[in-house]
C-alpha cells in the first residue's frame, strides 16, 4: 500500500509540476476570468468616458404631429430609458446626413399618434432603440387617450405601468437551461478523459522505452505501478478541472450582479449541485475504464511513437460515444432508444447516462443499474489491464497476440 | 546466506526459454552468469528476483522462499535508463521510496553513494544532461541505494572509461567484502575472472557449465606445457628432434611453444632436458585455457 502511494504521489506531481500543465491551467483560468470580468471592465471604461456615451446614445426627435415637440422629447426622456432624446427642427435630408455622420444614433420622425419613421444608419441585430420607441409611443398614445376620457393621473400610472406578476413553477426540466451546463460538463468530461487517459498510455510507453521499467518492475509490484499511475493521472485531471471550474465559480460570484439576465452564463453557473456530483462520479468511473485500457495498450508499445496507433480503437470508441451523446443533446431527444442502450454500455454510459440525468428524467433504479454496470466493468477491465500490463512491460519487439495475452493473464493471476 | 535455484523452467508461448536451470550462490562471493545474447540470462535473473514466476522449479534463500520485505535486491539491468527529464535526486528518491525506504535514510544513502562515485555535483541536474558513463553511474546508485543483500549487476562495465571502471571495480570488491551476494553477468571475461570464483555458463536455456573457475581450468588436459624463451624456434626444433620420447606434440604459437607431454609425470624430465641443452627459458607453465576460450568452446555450438 505504501508503495502504491509512492507511485501515486510521484505520478501526480509528474503531471501537475510540468510546465504544460501549469501553463494550460493558468491560461484556461485567465480566459474564464477575462470572460467573466468582461462586464465589470466594460462598464468601468464607459463610466470613465461619458462623452462617448452621450454622443452615441442621443436620438434625434422630430414630432411633426405635436404643437410643441420639446414636450414629446421631455416625455420620452422622463421614462428613464438608456437613450437621450433631443428635439430637433431640421429637414429630413439634414437629419439623414447627421445620422450618417454619427451626430445622432438614430432619428425619429413622428407623423401622427401611432405613426413614425425611424432613421438609422445600420440596423443592428437587436436594435433596442426601436423597441424602446415603440413602447414610448404606445404609452404616450394610451396616456393621451386616457386623459381624454378623464382618468385621473394616478389611475393612468396604474393602468400603464402595472405588470402581471408571474411565478414559474417547473414540473419538468428546462432543457434550454440544462442543455448549456450539460454541454459544458460533457465537454469537460470528454477533454479530461481523453487527455489524461492518453497521458497514461504515453507515460507507460515512455517508461518502457527509456528502460526505466527494467528497474521499476523489479522494485515495485506491477499492479501498484499501474494503479498508481492511473489514479495519479486521474487526480491530476481532477485537479485541473477543479481549478478551472472552481475559479469559474469564484469569478462568477464576484461579478454576479453584472451578469444579471444573461441566460447563457446564468445557466452554466446555476447548475444544480447534484449534477456536479454526478459529473464527478461519471468522470471518475469513465476515466478509470478508459485509463485502464490506455495503460494496458501503452504497455504493449515499444516506443512512445507506437502509442497513437495502439490506442486508436479505444480513442475512436470514446469519440463515437461523445459524438452520439452530443448529437442526441442537440436534437433535444436524450431519451431515444440509442441513448437508452448506450447509457448502460460501460464505454459510453459515462457520457450518455450523464446527459440523460442532466437533461431528462431517469429513475434512481436506472441510475443505479448504469453505475453498477460501469463499476463492475471498471473492476473487470482493471483486472484484465493489470494482467496485460504485467506481461506487456517486459516484452520488447512485436506486440503479443491477443491469444497469448489471455493465456498469460490466466497464469499470472492464478 | 545461500541463494539456490533448483531446476527452474520457463516458457514464453511455444518457446522454451529456460530448461531446468539450477544454480547456487553464497554471500561474500560473486558468481558469474555467462552466456551469449538470448541464452536466458535476463530471464533467469528476473525469475530470481520474482518479477515473474518460473513454470516449474524453485528459488530459495537458505532453504526458504525469498521474503522481499527482509531481503533487498539491488539490480543494474543491462538495458539501462531512468527518467531523462527528471532531476537525479528526485528519481533516486522515488526508487528508494518504492523499495520502502524512509526519505531521511534514502537521502543519506544517496549522498554517500554519489560522493563515492564522484557524482555529487550532478545531484540536482536532469539525467539527460549527463554523459552515458555518468548516467550509468547514476544507475549504479539506483541499484545500491537500498543497501541490498543481493546485488545483480548485468554488464556493469559497458560504457565506462578506464578511470570509472577502476572506481566500479573497487566498489564491487567492497560489496563482496561486505558479505553481499553478487551475481555478475558480463561478456568481458577479464572482469568475470577478477571477481568471480564461480561461474555458470548458459547456452540456449541450459546450463552447459558451472563450477569454480580454478577447478574448471584444472580439469583441462594438464599435459600441455607452455614454454617460451629468447629463441622459441630453437626450442621447438630441439623439442621435435631430441624429445620425441616424452612429447607427443609440438606447436609453435605466437609467442610461445606449446608442448604436449606423453605423461604428466614427465614434466620434470622436460625441465631437465631443456636446461641441459642450454636453452634460455623465460617462461614455463602448465597450459590453462582462458575463460574466453572456455566460453567460446561451450557456447559456439547451437543457438
């Protein structure tokens, strides 16, 4: 046991103390930090540059239907929108020219109570200004009409500004929201398993090709060497994911008020805690299934260059599982027959079952069955992988045939 | 402490790699395991160290199975290499930890060995920056850091310059003096003769010769006498013409004459006759084959 921990410790720091690990992790944290701190930095630079904001948000207003156009402008400005309305008296051509030259953000020419022309240089994808003007026009019209029939101003306020109070009571899962965090977690799962699984394969092959294995195998039990390596690598992967996700959560909570209303960000960081726990569970089990296979295959390589070819079938299997899950998520039907089957197959269940739990309803029994199958397979694959590893690390030259490996496992594990 | 292997066999698939190998080695002595490439030396060593079990036969230490917790092995493999990109001290500490050593004693032991092998300056360097010979010395530190009871050295001298070879030679002698059990495998027969009393020659998975080197040499035909003097040709001619009664064969070789006596008892007659005839004899000894000759004789057949 002590030996196992020695290997574990060595392997863990072998990954986490390397430059690529530190650089990649730091870069990811900085990237997430840049995204999440963006509104804070953005807002501050706006405050520091009020002239720019003033110039940009001024909308020219020409009320041709009113006797006193400045009143309309005052009414619009009193509504407290993010735009400033400035009453002007110009010809339409002059107005167009001004907008073209950027003097005004846009121009509004009111022809009658419910008819207006909107002049704008480029129509942005979601032009908030025209939406705001619509609202202001309607309000102004309604207020006018209500005043005409003699309603008191307090009644008018109530009629115009009272909003329905709504409370969303969810009986199912909001797939629009769950899709985003499931996507993020599945992608993290995919990256971490693929990356750290392959690290195990190349690590084993490197020890073999550098002949360090000659000494290792005589000073430590092969099972300790292999399990230490697999678990060490898995912990390194968890450390990296934990640091990146953790810093994401910290950055988010620091900037939470500034992100108010952004559905994308809110859904990712508002993911239920139990989903995070499921992600952890499926990462651990899925990682072991693949890392054991990668470790066994790595032990059959003579040089690190051989690893890619040897692990290809396993990597392929994993990519297929990932693609299928992603497509099913995209199509919105994570409970298709295909997904149901794959959520019990040990090589695909870490992603398929996780996606279903996260985006749909899966009974506790189904989850237990899937996890049970996965756990049993992990142990079985670990056992077989240890057998292959034991033999593989001592064989140079041609990789042994499957039949020979099976024979050796039988005798070695007697 | 006596290490014995009794009729161990090993098959890899269809191939029988070891065919009933037996050996016995005692502490305070070195045994040389010799054999051509592929004869089964490494497999034998691995079975002795219990890297994998033999198919049949047994390996015992003082009549009992080896308890790896009590008995420590030090191994210098023929195929060498550690972690090229790691600091030397870090990887040595790792190997020490795998062997169950505490960090403090490991550091002490490593520093002593590094000092002994004049490698202290490389302690915190990465392995890859070292020359081949120096990497080999680090490998030797790795083999000896746990103060092993049984030391297995596979081709320890390959790649070492003469100065380092002397350093290693002294170290090996010290191990033997310290009552360690040393198993030594090499193709450089002069080193084998220097350290080993006993040898074991493997060929094609079988023991073809084993025993005490001196006794093996004595077992050869002792009627052959090596004679050399200031004029080897004169000695040879005289031997052919005047000593046909006691000699059965005369051969001139590079720097000596090889005379074969009819009977061992005629050795003194030969000395007397040579001196009577007034030959200037500088060298006179019974021919003994070199270990190299013996090795070639037993291993050139087969494989």
